[in-house]
C-alpha cells in the first residue's frame, strides 16, 4: 500500500480568494468573531444578548459551525523585539532594566500558560451539480457570490448581538489551518513562509 501524504486526509482541495474549496466542490467561508464577557453585563443585558442570539440562530435556514480555538500566546516576536532594544540601548541602567524585564517575561511564560481564545463561524455553500462535474470559473464566481451573501447575513445577525465578524483572507485561512495542524509549533518560534502561489 503506497504511503499517503497529509493532503490525502484533508477534505480541502484549494484556498482561493478567501474561500476554502473542498474536494466535493462545495465552498466554505470563515468569519472571525469578537467576544463578549457576559459576566460583566447586568442581568437584563445578559438576557437581551441571549435572546438576540437565539433569534439569530432561529433565523438561519442553513447549517454553520462555531469553532472556539484556545491556544498559548506566542511571544517569540515580542521577546526578540525586547532583545533588540536591549542590544541597542546605550544607557547602562536602561539596558540592565530591559534585560531584567526580558528575563521576567521569559521566566513567566515558562511557568505559566498565557492563553488566548479565538472564535470562528464556518459558513458552507454546496455545489449542486451532477457527480463528477467540474467547478468552472463561472460556477465558482456564482457560488462565491451566494456564499458571500450568507456570510454577510451572519455578520449582520451577530452585529445585532453586539459582536463583530470579519471574513478571513486566503493568507489568514492558510495560517489558521497551519496552526490547527501544528499546534505545538505555533506556540513558539515564527510561522513558516507560505508559498505565494497558495495565497490568492
């Protein structure tokens, strides 16, 4: 049995113009959504937000996925920036203080996990053609327009709940999927340079 690559197990075929194209020719758009701390709201405000969100969910006539991504904050770039400040500092006292601050940050992140949460809504749009049909340029444009309308509808509904939503670009989608498949590597170091031909 021949060895299979990672791509053989992925449902994705291509990422193009901010759209994920699956192997079955259907499309997916991804919205990044802001968050609300309900604990800081009054009881009346909490009830209003929950009721508005319930109304939003009931208004949908298509399925969508809500994904919550929780991961460690990658501070590699920040620490490297502090190292550069430390190196360029001409004042001995300020250089010593910068060094102490850098060591404090490094010690802190070694002992404690600083987590960040990101929220995404995955919006689908199917390719309703005969089996084996090709996704032509004309079909892609038509389906993308329908997908965009769905995403705008969801963004509007979330805005009524006090949430902001923005579609991910191709480069942001590639980064998101890279992080999902490389969680440990995403916590330290720098992300790899993605080939320009992948970013349409």
